[in-house]
C-alpha cells in the first residue's frame, strides 16, 4: 500500500525530534508527561511491526528515559485520516510488538509504551472509543482479566491428594509434577488408582508411558510396568505391549552399543599392531630405544618384549 500524502506529511513532521518533543509536551496527558524525560527523545526503527500491519502504521516511534529514575518509555504515534473502529486494538498490537523488540534488544524489563492517535478525518469528533477493552462483548470481564495477574496452574505446589481429584487431567498433572523429583515406583500406586477410574484413552496412556520411560527414572522399570498392568485390567494388554516394545528397543540399543564398542576395540587393536610393527622395524635398524619410545608411545617393557 502506497502511503497517502496525509501520511507522508505527518511522518515528515513527526520524524523530526524537536517537532516530536513539542508534540508530546503538548498532547501527552500530564500524568504520563511527568514520567518522561523529553530531552532524551530518540527516533526508533519500526522494524518490529509485523509485515501485514506495516501498510497501516505511521512508523513514528520514539524512545525516552523515565524522568528521575531508571526505565524506558516508548511513545508510539499513529496517524489516521479516516476513523477505524478497531484502532485501539491495533495500537495495543503495535505496543506489544514494541515491547517484544525492546526485550530482544537485551533488556529484561518491559518499557512503558504510550500509544497516541493523531486524527484529522471526517466525521468529527473521532467516533470510536480509544479504550481497547470496549471492543469486547463484556468490557467489565475483559478489564477484570487484563488488569490482574493471569491464571496460573503450578502443579509443583498442588498436593498429590488434590491432584487425584482432578478427573481426566489428573494423570498428566501427577506425572509432570513428580517426573523429575521422585522414582516412578514411589507414585505407581497413585497412577494405578487413576487408571482404574478409566480417565484415560489408549492414545493418552501410550504417550504417557513412553514419556515416563524417557523422562523419568526408576531402578525397576519392569516392576513398574507390571504393577500398572496388573492393577488396571482394562489397560493390561496395552501396558504389557508397550513394556515389550521398550524391552526390544533396549535390546536393540544394547546390540548397537556392543557393535560400536567392538568396532572401536578393533580399531584400537589394529592401531596398536601397526605401532608395534613400526617399533620392531626401528629396533631392527638399531635406532635409539629412548627415541623409539617417544615416537611410538610404547613402554620400555613393551619394547623389551618385542626384542625377544
């Protein structure tokens, strides 16, 4: 989309730091203006803007330091010559993208992003709300959600007894809570109880067992699987099938490891025979024994054995 002559003029003016300083000094609400050190104003790149949004973005972004304390403020100024019902949401998207770019630049705290809309279109005054929460069907519910900490499911602090009451999600929570902390045998009985309740599909159980065998630890994997199989008859065939698959995989891995070790031992043995042959030839030519040891790495005892 080719920028309009409205956009071009606006960007030309607002890209000048002195002009932008006056603009922010006049139009920022007093409480926000008090946060900003306008003398530190610096034009920033808008490379953070998503490609599909760039045609609609005025590309005017300034960074400032906070007045009298550490921190950053970004002033994001958008130009509109026509009203846009979802403009407040677009400004939120730009603001989040600017925060993300700030983090990617090496900072570990979010900047305060102040979006401003410059409007000179028709109708007048601007007909839409600048509160993005008003775009929700239930603004009050949205305000409650987005102005308080987000819901957190921290299974590391939920007691196992409580997790056991969580129906179809209990298996996932119990396993992922304990997978790095306890031997699998330590909570096999809890797992068996949940399996007996039938709150698990075959596909879920298959994934769960493979996950536990790969990410968990137990000194008795066979006993663990047998305990699960015998305590939950409806899943016994499935559990034993997986146990056999894991056992076969272990045998194959052992054979592969054995072959690799055998090849390595063969290579080492062949290399040693070559060194011995070279040392024997050196001895036959009467070379100094100390020099032969340094060149071949053989000990005096090994050289003595070659001589005989």
